[in-house]
């Protein structure tokens, strides 16, 4: 446990981003750093980042972490300021002048690019991030997906992480099952009219390298009215290697093999909704062939854990293409030393680096903005706690000057306080109760401000 730094001037710290990383850093600081004041600045009028806008609506238990964040936000040393954005309402220079330490934790709001040729007439291509933002009510995403996107039978998802599984599950779930969640009303309307029946989830490596976890796969296998189909040739030699696998990987692989063993060998294609994980394939291009669009796939072979392309290809007719190959962060201030290749702020274990690769005292980065889009909420928590400990150590070792700092003044902006968020929260719950849902999210920033200010 980190010992509290000594008393003295108020230690003013600013956390940019009211998502998972931001709240966990704040939680650690108010618990371990004596005489500190933490301002949490969030671009949206509402808090919680990907817990609100990324977690699937049929996974309400994952959102329970919001209770912990609410306790942190209610701490007398914490102030939440919503609807204020770095690069729009203030600069990094403003923060450095008004706080002893600054933590950048604004997450990842963009996508890694697929970078394959796509026929110019093929319009039905989305990132998984866009699709998730759409059904979760992220402001501005209301019209990203339209009824026309879901009028074909076959969707392909590039990527095999948990986000890809979430997207597949939402596409294939019975609509009545989704009606009980906090999924947006407009998404329910489009999904109710969806004709998508087949979802292929494509990964460049094999079953032993699959990035999804056992919980997500188990949900897919139990999804009402949906069959999961495997390609037996992808599992050649897999059973023999099970004894050498770490326990989590072993359990996941055993579940895949068990599902495969129960699969009907009949030649006729399965009827109804179908989920098809496809291994050892990489996307090559999307092309037109007559009235169809074809996703050409490169057949891969494993060399060690690396997927190596062969000369063989496979063609898959598709009506919709979703890419789930990772999120990327954005450079929100010109002063930031941003690694555009990795999509992160250049840092050394959470300490931000200058353009000359020196540590910039008092400036930190946490979460996906520091590490890239990896891991689950627990991973982000551990990273954030480590950054919080680092800040405590730096104050104790006088690496951060404890001079009086006023904190930034944003009174001229439409700032949503924590009590303002509570008004929005109450209104969403009230609207949801009228239609049998946990909440009906307000998706318009203007409407949020009308309720919260």
C-alpha cells in the first residue's frame, strides 16, 4: 500500500475522461493521497464512458461497476464536470497551469483501419465500434445503422474478440429478449425488421488463439433460435494439445470441441439463425460479382503463433461487413506527443513523454489511451491503480511541485455537475420504467443539457 504524502498545499489533480480509467485513477487518489482535490472532466454531459456506451445492453451485471464510480464521484474531494472537452473548451496548457498533476484518460474513440480494397458500390460496411455506439445510444450515432444495412441475410465480422461476439449476439438475438434491456428504442425498431440470419466471425489465426472468452462463447451457444457451426478441419490436432494449455484456454477449447462434437454432420445447411466462427482467414478484398458482393479471404497457416498467408483463397458472399479489429485513440491537443501508429499517447508506464522522449513531470496517461485497446475492465482498473500509485509516489518524492493551483474555471461553459448527471439518470430510469426497460437513454446532447443544467 502506498503511504499518504504529507500534508501541505492542496494537491490539485485533473483527470481528463469520466470513463473506467478516469474513475479508477480518481478512486485510488482520494483513498491514498492526503489533501488532494480531483476534478474529472468529461466531454459528454454523462459519465462512465464505455461502461455506458460499450458494454452490451444484455450484460447489465458488467455495468455494476457504476456503483463504485458513483461512490467515488460523491466523495467530497471529487468534482465532476461534464460537457467540457479537451481541444474544444480548454487546452492541455490550461490544465498544466491550473493543476499540479494531469491525468489523460479519455479513451479510444476511433477505429483501426482495415486497409483492404472495397468495391465503391458496397455501402454496407461499418466498424464494430460504430455499431456498438448505435445500439448503446452514443450521441451522434443514431443514424449510423439504418434498416437498409440489415436487409440482407449474411453479415461478416472481421475479428474474433469479445466485441465481435457482442455484435454477433445482438444481430442474432430474439428481439423480445433485447426489449428487456436498455438498448435504444431506435435500434430495437431496426433490429426487429432485420433479415440477417447468418453471421460469420472471421479470425486470422486458429481456435487456440481465439480472442473471445468462455463467457461470451457460452452465451452464443445458448442463444435461443440460433445454431453455432464450426468447421471440423480447423480443429485437427487441437484435442491432443489440450493438456498443455493454461486453464482458461483449456476450458475455452474444451467448450469449442464439445460444441463441435454435438454438431450435426448432415449435408443440408442449418435452418434459422446461424453463427459461424471461421478460423485461419484474413480479408483480402470486397468485390462485386453479378448481383452479389463477395468477401475474398486469404487462407492462412500457423507458424508458431503467427498467421502466415498461403496462395489459397476463399470467397464468401456478404450483405454486410463489420470490422472489429480494434479501437484507436485521437490526438485531442496539439501539444500531445501522440504515437499515431499505435494510436496512443507516448508514455513510459503511464508517465507521458515529451517529443524528445523525456518524462514530462506531472503529466500522466491511463487506460486505452496509454496501452491501446486491450483487456477488460479489470485490466483497465489495474492500469489505473498503478498510475494512481505513481502519482502518490511522485508527490511524496517531490517530483511534482506542491504549489497552490486554483483548478480550471469553466463557469462560462454549460458544465454538467454530478447532481446534473443524477437528474439525467433519474429521467432515463423514469422513461424506461414506462416501457418495461431499466432505462431509456437520452441520446441528444441538447436534451441532456435541458435536463441536467
